[in-house]
């Protein structure tokens, strides 16, 4: 459940709905309508970021990430597969999805590759996506979580500083 375009979006494993109620939500004004039918990986919590909802979908032995939005001047919603150009990049056991709205980045962790963070970086110029890049960071340790933090600092030229935090467990050295 999340807000999108002045509505409450209800996401299930196979169908997505839009709840609307006008200025005052009441039994007489409430309306629920189906907006789309995408199969969501219910083990990974979808995230809302920059007027979009991002969610994971299983694709055989790999995972896909979808970017869900409501079309302008419409009640219909659609999702773009932002992993379409890297279909065998992210393994099928994603454990966590988080993002940085300031940096337009997504972070995914996986059960199979515990030392890796899959990163999606994008940049939109108006209605056009001009950058869409997947890459990964590999650490010397197991990643337990990846999250975005915002901070306001005095004496900074930026009003808000955003940074990613990765919680690691150091790898044990093998003894011979």
C-alpha cells in the first residue's frame, strides 16, 4: 500500500488497485478500481520513490525490477521492466530493495551473492529517461542491509545530504 498521484495504491501478488475518495474519504465517496495485473515478488517489499513504485518480479533463475507509475491524464497504470536490457544480471533470490530518491538510485541485495549490492542509477530529463545503468558493488563481507539516509548538515552548500549505508559482516579468513 502506497500513495501515487493523490491516490492510495493497493498492491497484491497479482493485481494492483487504486483507492480514491475525493476530498473526503467516506463510504459514499470511496472507489476502488483495478489499474494493472503484474505478478509481484511478495517476499520483497515494494518502495515508493519520486512518484514511482519499484517492485521485484521473478524471471526464472533471475529477478526483474519493475517501475510502476500512473500515466498522465489517465487512471491506468503501467510498469516498465527496468532490467529488460540486463535480464540475467540479478539472481532470483533478492532479499531487499531500497532506494535513494535524491540520487535516483536503487539498491538490491541477494541471498546467493551476500557480498554484492546491485545498483540501478537513472536520470530523467523531463519525461525522457537519459540514463539507465545497472552495476554492482562487491564488498569484503556479507551485506545484511542497504538503505538510504538523509541528513542536514550545517556549513554545507547542500540543504540535504543523502548517503547509502551498507551493514556488513566481515568475511572470516580461511585457515590452512
